[in-house]
């Protein structure tokens, strides 16, 4: 076992030295702020009888909040103003929402906030920015065609089309109908995404199915007719009609692609089919178009499965809720429900909004949020998530978050953002395709023109080869190989309660071979218990009273344990002042004009408190694996409080699973003493541990592992371990369902408050990397083989189309396997 002697038996809250945690003073941006030193800011003070529709809502950015108590101060102060009937301040995001029944002047809000010591600025909501579903895209080049077409419109300021998600984000000044019409001109169908969770219709898909079936019948009849003596003009007519039916959409899309100065697959296929018709190869031309349409139809159906993996999350939270007003239950749309409203959730119903249970008991299945397969018992005081299922028993829930701020809404938003972020591999392939396609297009033109000009073969022969090369020029399978795999993996992860913030982090996770865990609250329950109270120079009651006074100003789990223990014994806190957190050592405060300390051995050694008489007792307790908190002054030690934490049930299983899937180093980082660290490490089964670490020294351990050649993931709570999470190759936060900050700061978030899904995350990421590589190599090999078969004339047009669309379909189906990877 490794040991790093850097002190600290408890991991203190990482806050800068401050005498008033709610001062309203703006902190240095580089400082790490404690998240909870006074109270929670979830509550909003507004009357429940005001109709949400009658309110004017405005959002502001708040600067200078030191802790959640500042948020409560703002809420209480602004709520006393006559013109304001609701205030909700979110400390984690630094945002404030103010609602009133009359229009608010910004100067008024600014003045009130300055009185409290905070700066504020309005957040402008861009009403021109809208989202649309796009149907009919066949590959990434279709997205580019739509972007180029819409960018030519003077009313459009910005547009981004994501092929993987089938969505378009656009800022425009004209009406949604105008945008829908413009998208239709380019050969695609757009539908506006609104608050009622609109999803694409299946009408278009159904029409395409019939078009493919009918044109296929015509080609078959024409082929049979050519061998049964039917007039060749009739067979040509059937082929031509089949080409028009199957080729209408590709030709239309090709026209807009050319207008947008982009060479997509529709341009290449349309040119090949029309060229075949001019050469009199009507059967080949019709077959080319039909195979192309069939292949795209199959591809779209397969890709839709990946898109539905996320859209399914949108349907989890019900659109309406039973609101209790007086003694009546009234069904209302969730958009009209305000914070502090009381909702009733009946047995078997999905919970519509996040909130606190104030009455009733039940088991709630929250697998959709946290990935936990076993229902969680809920009672008065428990927190419930929108989208989870109330299995039995009626629950009365006080709403704590509006529909747009619920945990499930944030999950959907973060996953969609992740899908829109391109992974390094995907970005490289897109750049490659943009160069490859025009180069091969020019090469095809040279093949058509140069050999016959110099007398090498006939024009028909070389034009046919050039057309075949045009078909092969389409890099659809290659371009589609990465994004579909990434979206499938992200969808699988989200359904298992894991948020991966983008393709880059997915790829990163697949390369991780060492994982470092924070101990408290990650490997352990984070709910330690007081096991021993040893008193030296004081009464137990007085010593515990001093300990409670000191620890009430710390956010560390151990501090809370001591406070709860003292409360349980009915011991009151004393009046303290000048509280100060000592990073990695403990806490100090002045009580009755005397400076008291609570912390580790190093703290008392630094202030020169005589400690030698108690060393044997301290070492004995440490050797038992207990964390010790010494209480005393500069002159003497008053006593010792011993605390021990327990390993989570899921920890051992997770570590064994990680080692099975090839993680070479599983490391524990802790501020605890050597004895405690060793005991926990042995029980958890980690390879190495580093004890007595100051917060900044965890960063040094991460760097040391990286210097040893490992790619390191750091697992913590997303707040206290922020420097180490940032230094690691991958930052993983645990228990994200309970903290907005963890969801916003880490690269990967385990929504459940345990490590169950960590091995699945690494396994899924590695599988995704493997499938991406398989798809890329398969796509490249198919292209190379096809190109080599063109020159001897062995590759026909219809075989070229079959190889291209077939390859694309195969890589999509291969990527879909990621949806089936089990957690």
C-alpha cells in the first residue's frame, strides 16, 4: 500500500477564509466556494393562489453570492416588496427568477439587490431562437444542405442542423410557417418543437414506404416484360415511372444542394441515375434509384431508433397534475403549476414535478432518473423526481421546481447538448468527407472525359465508369459511422442513469485505465457515526457543546455527524464568533473570548498545543480505523470525538467489476489518517490508497498517476473535489440527481448516489470506441474494394449503389448494438 503523508483526518469544506458566509461579497473566480454553510435555497416565497398565467416572469444573473444562505436572504428580502409575489434564487446556477402581477423596472430590482450587497443583470430570453424536428435527412450532408439553404435567407441569423438527433436550432425573424416551407423546398419536412412535446409524425415515412414498394413492383414488371415479348417502350415507361417515383425526393434535394453549393449524396445519386438513362441503361438507372430509396428508408428507420432513445425521456413526466387547492383536487397543466403548490400523486401515476413529500408513504421507481432498478421508499421529508413512478400509496408533494427546472428536464437538455457536440473522431471524418467528396467528383469527371478524348475506349464505356465512380464518391457510410454510435451510447447511458456530456467524453472514458476515488461519500456512505467520546480536561457535556458550536459552521459530513450527535443528546450550542475554516486541518472559532479548535493532530501541532500526553490514545484510536476529531484550545486538549464511516454496499461489487473489465489501477484518495485509510482500503479492495491529503494534494496524486502513464478518471461529488476532477483525464461526479452543480460541472454524471453504474459506463464507452473503429474500417475497405473494381469494369451501377447504401445500413445496425448493452 502507498502512503502520502500530507495531513488531514477529515476533508474540510474547500472555502476561502471568511468571517461571514453570507456577506454578499464577490469572491475571486479562482476560489472554490462552499456549497452549503447555512441552509438550502430550494424554497420560493410566493402565494399558491396566484395563477401562473397572470404573472410576469423575469430572469436575472446574480453576482456575489457566497453560499445558498445568500440565496435565501435575497428571496426573503425581495418577497417583502409589494410589486413582487414570487422569487426563486438558484445558488448553483447564479440565476434569479422574479414573478409579479405588474411589469418590473430593472432599476428597481438593481437598487434592491445593491442594498443587499449583490450585483444583478437581466437575462434576455431570445424569443427568435426556435427548435424544429427535421424528417427525411439521410446523412450529414443533408444537414449541411439545409443549413446552406436557410443561411441564404435574410431573415435567418443563425442555423444549426444536427443529423444525429434530427433537430434544427435556428434564430429567425420570420414565422415558423415560413421556415417550414423553406425546409420543404429543400426536400425535407420540419415541425416546430413546442412545450407540448411535439414529436415528428410518421405520415411521411408511410408515404415513402408505399413509393418504394410501388416503384419496386414497376421495375419487377418491366424486367419480366423484357423477357416475355412486351413492347420495349412499355418496359422503358415502367422504368421511367419507377425512377420518377423513387427519384423525386433525391432530385429535389440535389437541386437545393447544388444551389447551396454542396455536393451531397443526392447530387451524386441523381447524376448517376440521369446519366444511366441518357446512356439507355433504363433498368440500371431505375434500379439505382430504387436501391437508393430502399436503403435510405431502412437507414432512416434504424436511425429513428437512436433518436427515440432520447425522445422517450421527454414522455416520462406527465403533462398534467392534480393540484390541491383547499379541500379540492383540480387537474392542471404542469406549465401552470407554481413552486410551493401542493400536488397529489395517486398510486401507479408518474410524478409530474420535483418536490418534497409532506404527507404519505410509498415506494417510488426512479430508474428513469437514477438508473436504480429497486424502488426507493419515500416518506414525509423525502425528495421525489418528476418522471418517477409512484408504485403504491398516495403522496402529497410540495413542488420545489418548475417544469423547465426539474431534474428530468435538465437530463434531457444535457443529453441533447451532448449529442450536438462532435467527438474528435466525428469532427475529423466530417472534415475528411468535405475534401474527399469533391475530389472524387472531379476524378469522376476526368474518368468520363480524358480516356475517350485520347482514344482509350468509347464514350459510353467511360461515362458509365465515371457514373459508377460518382456513386462510390458518396462517403455516407463513413460519415454516419461515428455519430450514430455516439448517439446510441449516450441514449443507453441516459436510460441507465448516467449522463455523458458529449462524444469527446465518451471516447475519453473508453481509454481510461486508472480510476481515483474520493473516499468520503463516494466509496463510503458519507454518513459516519460517532463511536467514541473521550474527555480529558472537561465535562463531556461542555466539550460536546463546544464541538457542536464549531462544527455547525462546517459542511463536511463528519461535522454534520457530530452536530447531530450533540443534538440527539440535547446539548445546546454556545455563542461563537470569528469562525474560520482551516483547509485540510479543521475549524476554529472564538467562544467566550477563548479561541477553540476542532480538527486533526496536525492542526494542534501547528498551534503548539501540548499533545504528547494524549498521543498513545490518539494512535490507538487511529489504528482501529476511526477518524478522530480533537477538540481543544492553544493551551490544552479537551477531548476526542471518534467517527467511523461505512463502505457502501455497491462499492466492493463496483471495484471488482472495474478490475474485471481491465481497469489497471483503482486508487483511493482521502484526508484521513493512515490507520483509517488502510482499514477502508482493505475493506473496499482498492489497489492503492493515498492518505492524509490536503485538497490541493489530491491534484498532485492525479498528476503522479498520469506521469506513471495512466489515463485517469477522478470520481467525486463534483464540488469538493473540483480541482482533482478538473486535473484528471475524465471527471466523474456521483449523486448528480441531488445536486445541480454536479450535473453542470462534471464530464460524466452518475445520477444515483452509488457506484453501481460506473463499470457499465466504462464498458459502454469501450464498446462504443470498438464499434466506431469497426464502422470506420468497414466503410473505408468497402470504398477501396469498389474503387478497385471500377477500372476493369466489374462494378455495375446498381452494385455500386447496393454497396454504398448497404454499407451505410450495416454501420447503422452495428451502432444500434450499443442500445442493447446492458447495465
